[in-house]
C-alpha cells in the first residue's frame, strides 16, 4: 500500500473503495498499480492517499520476484 501516486509507474483508478485499518479507520482505496524502484518491483500495489506511510507485505515482496527477505533483532534486509 502506498500513499504517494508519484511512486507508481502505472495506476488504474478505482472508484473509491473503503479500506478498514487496524484501528477501525476507513480510508479510500483510489487505485491499484505497479511500484518500481531501483531495487524492487511490486505489482498490484494499492493507492491509499490518506495513509501516513507506505506499507509492504513480506509475502508480496517474496512473491514479486527473486527476492530474499531476512530479519534479525535489529534490521530487515531485502
């Protein structure tokens, strides 16, 4: 999920679909598309402009390509 439409290489607009957050706040899902950075490419990312920060699921990162995700007590490495 991303709040920044400029991070997408392509976005398909959607009519506003409400998404409920963990604290029961409703936020509009306004599109879905692909986010590509120099190090990572993620398809099917939701555009939710009212988020406070970008979120990625570990399984989405693992399923999107040839990525390995490692965790330790002090960091996460992709």
